[in-house]
């Protein structure tokens, strides 16, 4: 498959399921301590607790879990997951999602930009189902949605340092 075809897969039907680069997940997991992978298969799940296509993570209550979400990408799909990630955070979950940067998409403005958007200098190198690696033909972002009641003062050490929210 050449790079043009990869582009079609990502943007056209989103059929190939690409796993998060392990270094990226490890770095974020060290920061957040994920308890749930909301979009996974038994083969690529990043957490012990995970939802698959059959469970439909979109329909589950994410409660107050600390959620990792690298959703399926595609037209009309990514936005639905971005909305779920945002809404779950309003319900008490901490959610970190990995999505393409789509500065011209409604969902990016309506949901992603309500979180903390972290951008990458380079494009990510994903692994596909067969272990092959592909540079994404788009820029990626990590978006952090804190729960509604989140405050910096939740961290005792920050308080001890004398910071005020
Ligand atoms: C981009 S991959 C992410 C894989 C892995 N969780 C990771 O972060 O490396 C998206 C995964 O979501 C799964 N998926 C698709 N629809 C889903 C749904 N409705 N609920 C939960 N998982 C779903 C796919 O089968 C695929 O394994």
C-alpha cells in the first residue's frame, strides 16, 4: 500500500485500525494513570479494562474513570467520539483522546478545543494490525478533558506550594 492509499483509508473509510505508538501511551499513562481504554480490541487494548466495537464504548457510561481514547477515525466518526469524550468529562471522567488536528472541522471547535489541546511537532508513526508502521498523513493532537469538578487545588502538593485556584 502506498502513501496515497493510506490517506484514502484514513480519510475515506477508516478501515485500518491503527494502534497508539507505545512511547506516547507510556508517557501519557505515566501522567494520568489510565483505568479504561474506551476504543479497543482485545489485541490492541492499552488498559486491563477496555471497551470494544461489540461493547460499543460510545454507549457506555465512563463514570469517573481515567480514560484513554484513540478512536476510529473517519468522516462523521471522529466527531461522534470527540463529543462522547467531552460529555463523559462533564459527567466526571478524565478523558485523554488522540485525534487528528482538524482545524476546519465543526467537532474540533465544538469539542476538542474545549479541552487542553497538545500538538506534535512531527507526524506520528502508527502501527497497523499487522505490525507495519506508517507515518500518519495528517497532524495529530492529544486532547485532555478534565472532569467538571477539576481544580488545581485537588493536588495537595500544589496547595502546599502556595498556589491558589
Ligand atoms: C485507533 S484503534 C485504537 C487501538 C488501541 N486502543 C490504542 O489506543 O492503541 C481504535 C479501536 O477502536 C475499536 N472500536 C471501533 N468501534 C468501537 C466502538 N464502538 N466501541 C469501542 N471500540 C471500538 C476498533 O476496533 C479499534 O480497535
